[in-house]
C-alpha cells in the first residue's frame, strides 16, 4: 500500500452527496452518508460513466451509474444490481485534523 494522500477538507463533503475527485490521474468518488465517509473508484465497471454523476442512496448504501443504472455499494465497491457485475475498487480513508486522507 502507498502513503496516505489528502483528498479534501472533511467539510467539503456534505452529507447525502457523492463528489468526484482526481488524484494523480485516478478518478475517485467520495460520499458522506452521515455515518461516515467512503471512497471508491469513480468509474463504473460496466458502462464507463462516473458514479459521482449518478444517484446516491444512503438507505441502500449504493451509487447508481447514470448510464445504465448499475448499482455499487459505496462501502466496499461490490456490485449490487444489474448490469454491474464487477466491483469498483474501494479505498481506506481516515480523517485527520479536518482533512480526509485516502490510501491509494
């Protein structure tokens, strides 16, 4: 595993929203569901669309791809609904001094 990298200020992730970031050419999707902050790869493994542009559902803990409606758990990246079959990568995070750090 690599070193921890700063993603953003914790207050830059409003509760109930998904937000896309690019770090070192890697596109990430961060969500704050009110219970914690989670980070997964932002690119759908089925339709090649950004998950941060899709629907965020905190009750079901999923992100929906805006292209074909595939569902992914934002907690672990696992596929949760067709046509998604392959998981997206999830990343460890920690919050330090009001900053969200992600391990790439």
